[in-house]
């Protein structure tokens, strides 16, 4: 196991691997495993910078000490269902049911796309941080109201780019924006930019005690995180998928 270091050296970017995975994603946009491969190949020093920001926060330090299992909590639907109506937990359940998604789906996609040895250069705390950010993904959808279709995934990626640095996700978000322009959606770049600025202005969700906030009213959680109301950011309304039965695959796929 890697000894915990104050700061890891920059990781070389694997351009060849990233290119192959990008071409694979272009051929089949439902292949979420390619997304994780791109993120891993283009990791560079971005992951370390995000980790350092996280561990510098009081809650980040608490979480790294206690390491609560967010994924196990999100997978416990009976426990979430027992939480109050109108809470973040109940909104999460609706989102997962509507999208036919599971809390374990992201883990399966990550394991399919990333070499299991790729994490060996990370200590347990850094691996925990990476897993935690991954497991929060669907909660970000719920908090932003961006859907699980292709359009919602790209908008959620742009929001994420406002929250933290990821060269791989930036590439995928940019390609998704170009795809929308090519399909004749000329207001799409403005929509994506608004999602990005919304993420920039919000508190860092990765450092928030979402486990503790699941029973709270969802609007209260948004207020605490300073996530601007959807109607203010997107007065024209939330956009939905522009191609029937097509999903970007950027981050998520339906379980088999």
C-alpha cells in the first residue's frame, strides 16, 4: 500500500489511451467505461489538486478520518424511503427510479473501464476521496435538476467543471457541446456556460456532509450549498435529450 504523502507528484498524461477511449465513446455513447478510461488517462495533477482542496476543509478532514460509506447509504432504499417527503433522500429515490439506475452502476462502469492497477499509486485516503466523488454523481443531478439523459449528463458535467478540475471530463463536456451545436441547437453553448457558472458559484459539494443532509428538505440543501435556483439559471427551462433513445453515457448507463 502506498504511504500517505502530503502531495503526490504530477502523473503523466496518457494521450494514446485517452484517444482510443474517446474514439470508442464516439462510436458508442452508452459505453460509460470509456468515460472512466478517459478520466484516468487525462488525470495529470488535477486529481491531486482536488484532493488537497478537499482535505483542507474541516468536513473533509472529518470524512477522511471516519470514512462513511456513502454508496452503501444510497443503496439502502428502505432507509432513504423512511426519510421525510420532500427531502433530498426522497428526491434521489425518484431520480433513480425514473432513470432505472442503481447506486452500484457507476462502480461497475468504472471497473469495466479502468485498469484495476491504476489505483495502486494512490493511498487509501485518496482512493476514498475519488470513490466518494464518484458516488455523489447522482445526488448532483438531483440538486441541479439536470436529467439523466444525454443533455442532462452534459449539463451536469459543465456544472461539475465549475466545482473541480478534471481534464478528462472537460474534454467529454466540450465534445458534448459540439455535438449539440452540430444538431442545430444554437442556444446550447449558452446553456452549458450557465451550468458551468452555476457550479463555480456554489459551495464545494464534495466537501459537504451530504450523508447528514439527506433527511433535509431539498430546497434547504440547495440553499446551504448556494446552488442557484434552476429557474434563475435557465429561465427557458431545463433541456431534455435531443435524440430519442440516445444517451451520452458520460458518467452513467442503465443497469443490465
